[in-house]
C-alpha cells in the first residue's frame, strides 16, 4: 500500500523543553481542529466520493495528515522529554500525565478528550 521509511520527512530536533508550547501542540494534535481529526475526516469521507480519483485524493490527503500527527507527536515528546510530573502539573499538563503518563493523547488545550475516544 505505502512504503514507510521510518524517518520523518521533516526531522524534528528540539534541543530544549518548553511545556507551554507542548500544551499548545497537544491541541494541534488532538483538538477539534487538530491533525488527528483532519486525518479521520478525510479518511472517512473518501467512502462517499463518486469516483476513484476523488477517493484516491482524499486517501492521499488523510495519509498526509497522519504524517503531520507524527511530526507533532515527535515535537511534543521532545518538548516534554525531561519534565518531572510536578513541572507538567505546573504547566497545565497534570491531568494528561495522570491519565497517560508521558504518552500523547488526543485532547484540546483544556484537556477535553475527544468524545469518540472515551
């Protein structure tokens, strides 16, 4: 189907942590208008397209959005890599850490989890 090279097209190499920026990026990852939602919308809508070309286009766009999810996930991981639970809490990421550890979970800036993922 696809060739996965296990490298980011645009490598991410963040040198220092920034928990506030990580919180913003988590919203871009899983918020209502984030990359994950966009990928799911494109990949779901492809089934309603009347032609093979339009289905293929939405598949390509949805797959590209998943690549954006991977880039943002890498950025959040690097921004939070050496943070302590106390630092995460102070930055407003305490409930995310309590539920998911250092894993990235789709939520918006207010820690609202996507209803379909509860």
